[in-house]
């Protein structure tokens, strides 16, 4: 495979529009997730965040525009090659079959079938579970897990899926609200793992509801509103109270932090009343 030109690198949407029924859920979106980048997608409910992720992954076909991976149209890639280079952690993580946790994680290795020895597959599953702090769950029935445990197990499945292979090009991980079912500690662990993946060259896109989490974690932030891309750039430039108040339809203010970190974004209605 030839090396893509720098301007072609990444998982990219160009003029992306998506109609579902009578409603346009995405309209003329241009977006590029670069190798090694952390990109947070934020926006109010119904903004089109999950639809964007599902279209970037190839699950949904755009009404207009195109999605490409390192300059190649997504539809032109062999499905197994695409699966080895792009993994998705969706919101809906229910399991109906009583599989062991390690068997669920091993499902991520299906695109690599016939290319790994049994020992290498076991090692990949073990490494993925260790990466998300879920080794102790390996022998559990996956249907008995809590929501947060399922979230970590499916993240491990994605990590196994993106195990290094002979394919040229970067890997891309798409996370749809990966912290929604997790407590604070495990939220931090999941995003720390995503940060480690990005430092190793994987492009990571995460749909997040928590603006402060997006500000602290992401290299760039994309703000969606009504299916349109309202802003895209560094967190300090994009997550400004004037834009956020307009997009979310409520007052949002920025409070400085004593440690000099990203300002805390908060709605005044959440302030504790004065004593």
C-alpha cells in the first residue's frame, strides 16, 4: 500500500450530510481525525453526535459527501482490513448470550482470524483486559456485569481488534459516550487509556457530554448543533462561554482554576445558593 499524502492522512468526512426520514441529522460536515490525535465531539442532545460517529465508522451511508480513511473511500476498503484499522465502542452494550468476558474480548480478534497463533490470541486478550483494569473479570459471565464493567470489557474488545498487524497506516478508535456508565475513577482510567493509545499513534474520537472532560482530554474539540459543525479547534478556543451558551440554550460561564488548568465550565443555576 502506498503511503498517503499528508493532506490525505486520517479518518475524514468531506461535505458529509445524512438524512434519516424527513429529518436532516447531519449537514455539510467537514472533519478529519488525524493519527495520534484525541478529538472530542460535543453538543446538546439531538445534535447529531452519534450519527456522525456511525457515519464515520461506515455503519451509516451518507446522503451526500464522503468518508475516507487515509485518502481511500471507506467503501473501497475490504471489510476485514477496515475492521483491523477502525474499531467502534457504541452506546448500546447489551449482551444476550452468556459468554465469558474473555470470549467477548476475543471477538475483537475475528478480523485477525488465521493470522495469530492461539498463544498470541490469548496474550492479546490478556493485554487488552489489563489495559482497562478488568483482568479479574476474565472468567465472569458477561451478562452478569454492571454497566460500567460492560463498558470496560467492550473497550478491551476494541483494543484487541486494533492489535498491531501488517497493514500499513494508523488505527482509529471511535468512542460513543465511553464514560457514561462509569464512576469517576473508571472514567479517568478509560480516558487515560485512550490518551495512551493516541500517544502510540492511534487516532481517537470520543463523543462526550462533559465539557470539562472534553477540555482536559482532547487535542481538538468539535461542537455540533442541529447537525452542523459550529466550531472545531483547540479546547481553549472552542469552549468559550458565548458559543456554548448559544448552542446549549442556557447560560454557561468560565471559572478560573487555581492550578492554571483549563477553566471550569459551569451553568450558574448549578451554583450553591449563598449562605
